[in-house]
């Protein structure tokens, strides 16, 4: 399919129905751990909403009334857990993002899945100043969904190194707070070693400072490690961190009043 893809999600705990609004592998960021091959800078082409609706409707029928779960999914993961705007780039960069959210809500209702499958968007948050993006996120909040907001570092230097972005931490904090006012928001953070070294204390303190300043507004934090091979030039430099390191850092966040989930 062009826009719709199922994936067994370890973070969601079952079959997540992905919506890929960036089929051209274009993103406004270039994260060094990104698994998208042939990643390029840019935005998506126009979205064919009729095709998206047809694909989603057809897949949900196959998953609920057909043999997809029995033939393609391990027994312990045979449940639909969400519809997630994710894919091969920044989903909110699509001009049709808000319309796509409305479409997804309509198809879920038609299948009687509105209460069973929350709608999520995985976003880097960089386009939250756009009114159209705010409208789409507000729609997700209104239908009981949530946002997973990518935040991998707390300093401008680390953000530039990890995500290939030019961001100021204070701007990120403002957009994160705005996002949390529109829909329940989880911060999603990828942690890894670079050239054999874990993030240093200065970087950890910057991250903690940014998050703890708005902790009461957040639903929580997802900390996760590398599970799939990066397709970027930095791939040989990246490594998985020990689970104990991840759990220790999670405790520092919990001490600050945040709910934390860890997927090492």
C-alpha cells in the first residue's frame, strides 16, 4: 500500500496501523539514527486522500474480518492498538494533515473502532506554529488520541548533532507546551551511545532542565533505545545503551514528577 502500513510495535504493544504521509522519504530533519533509507530533506507530495481512505478501510476489514492477524502476526501480538501518523518523514509537514486526521476518525467510526484504537501522531514538533498543524493536533486530542513528541536532547548543539536541526531549546519548550495544551502529549526520546560514549552529564542536565520546566503539562516520557538499524551515514558510530543505564536515567525523570516508560 502507498500510505497505510501495519507494524508490530514494541512501544504500543501490538499491531499499530501506520499512516505514512511522506512516501517520498523526505523529512525536514535528518536524525542520525533514522531507519529510512535514501532519506532526503524536504516535504511530502500532495496526499491522495481518497486512496488513503480506501487503503485504511481495506486493511481494517482484513484485520478484523479477514485472516491478516492469524497469518501474519505472532499470537501474543494479535490486537490492533492504534492508528499512528508516522512513516518516512515529518507527518505534520503534509498540507492535508488535518484533513487526514478527520478521515482516519471517520473510518475508525465506520468500523466501530473509535474507542478501541486511539489515534496518535509521532512528530518532531517543529511545525507547531502552523495553524493547520494545531488544528490537526486539536482534532486528535478531541477524539481521545495523543501526540508522541520527539525530543532527543536539551541543548541546541546536541539537537543539531543528533537531529540535523537548527532549534533553540526555548522554542522547543514553547512548542512542546503548546502541543500539550492541544492533546495529551508524551515526549519520545531515543537514547544511544555515540562513538562508544553515553550522553554526557552536561547534555543530560540540559534535557532534564527543558522537560522538568513543563513536567506538569506532560502525559509522560518514552525512553527507548536502538532496535532497528540506522540507514544514515552515522550508523557505525551508534550503539545500544545498557538497560541499567536507561533505568537509572528514567528514575531521574520520575523524581521530577514525570511518568516514564522504558523500551531499551
